C-alpha cells in the first residue's frame, strides 16, 4: 500500500558460486550431502534446489539442508566440516 514498488530483482541469475569440500568433484557427488543455506524462506534455498535438480538431485530425498546464516558463517561451517557445500 506504500509508494514504493519492486520493479526488478536478481532471482533469475545466481549471485553466488557453489563451493564444496574437497571430496566432491561433481555436483552429482553431493547425493547424501548437507548443504548450507541462509534459511528455508529466502533465495539461496530455492536456488540450491533448482541447481541440484538440474543434476538429478531432489530435496529432501537426495540431500539435507542446514540453516547456517549468511556467507561468513556458511564459510566457517564449510571449513569446520559441519556442511559439505554451500553457495558462497
């Protein structure tokens, strides 16, 4: 009801790169992995689902997600090994 309107967005293109721990060589190798996301209601969750589906992986059948928060805590989770991959 206000005077502002959203006229564009970036949901049509990915602003992050998928980064995974060293043992994963291909996207398909993420079957059974834990993927770090900000939360279940924002863009990276939906982008991960779409990205992995193009490689034959379906949520929640083929991988788990873990809410890590934004990029800095997701990076720490990758280093600590509490997630296997995430958008960075």
